[in-house]
C-alpha cells in the first residue's frame, strides 16, 4: 500500500513511519510512505497557507489553493482514497481500519489552524476522526490512522493472529490479561491455568477474563459484542443484565 500525507509539518512523520513495525513493513516493501509539504505549493510569494475567515471569527483558515495544487500534484491523475482528518468525521473503528487496509493507495490531508476552506471538501472522499476532542492539527490523527489500519495489512505484524486477538477486534471485547516469565515475580504469581498446558482451559479462562475486563472497564461494549450463551451465563453470574 502507498500512503501519502499532505501536511504543513512533514518532519513530524519521520520517527513514526520509518521505525518499529511501520519501518519494518516499509523495508519489506509492504508499505510505502510519502509526505508532502503543502507550503511548497502556495502561490503566495510568502508561501502562506492560511488567511482570515470571511465574515470574521477567531483563528485562521487554511487556504484552498495550496491544498488543491498539492493534491493534484501528488495524485498526478491517478486514483486514491482521499481522507481528511477532522473531529467532525466518522469515528475510527477496527471495522473502518480494516476497510481502509484493503485500499491500494490512500492520501491523507492533515489540516491545521482553525479549519479548512470548505471548498477543499471537493477533494475529499472520507472524513475521519480519532475521537471527540480537538487537537492542534491533523498530523497526530494521521499517524494514528496509519498505525491502526496497517495492522490489518498482511505481513505488517509479526504474528498474523495479533490484530484479531487484541481489544475491539472481531467480537468487540477488551483483550484478556497476558503474562510472561518469570511465573513468580516478587510473590505475584501467574494464574495456574496458563501453566498447565490445557489449551481448552486456557481459551476458556481468556474468554472469561475478556468478558470481566469489558464488564468492569467498558460495559457499554457488551451491548454490541458477539456473545454466546455461555458468555451471557457467565456475565449474569457477575451481576450483568443485558438491556
């Protein structure tokens, strides 16, 4: 997959895109990253990319011209899923990340300032938010989006099952607790069930722990989770009542 990011601060992305799992995926040729400085496309002699809003109001507005020219130059007549990171967009979910992971190419616009000239919407296929809060720009949300969707691209993770086992994947539950060596750390013991080699019992314990953690920390997720009859029976024993 090729990922292009249109931004005023391309230097912010180097440490994220070129290290750890994303860096390894890039080295393998699974992912291809390109960042583009919107300022370089400004027709203004001062390379301005923002101006005051018509009608007044606080803050500056990102100008249409630099963004249009940058987008057109990056696409070069080709096709891509064009995404704007914005608090008003639809919320990023595992399902949306999985959908985007199936694209051959995506272009992400990381906005800045108070907002963007509304005419820029003509360039956009999808608006995505990482949560109901406002940041100083779209750069961090763009990084979050790339990291999230990349986990669903074959070969990016070291283990093909990892993305499916983690919190919010598939059944909508939080992930079960995990342990590693030593089995006894300062008197804090690993649950015996994880040491006996009985995989059926281990899977049962993990499922129940996922249910418990979700009940205690994010009970609203249980309303949409894929629960079996055994799951519901176990939860009812913990005091849960499905609405």
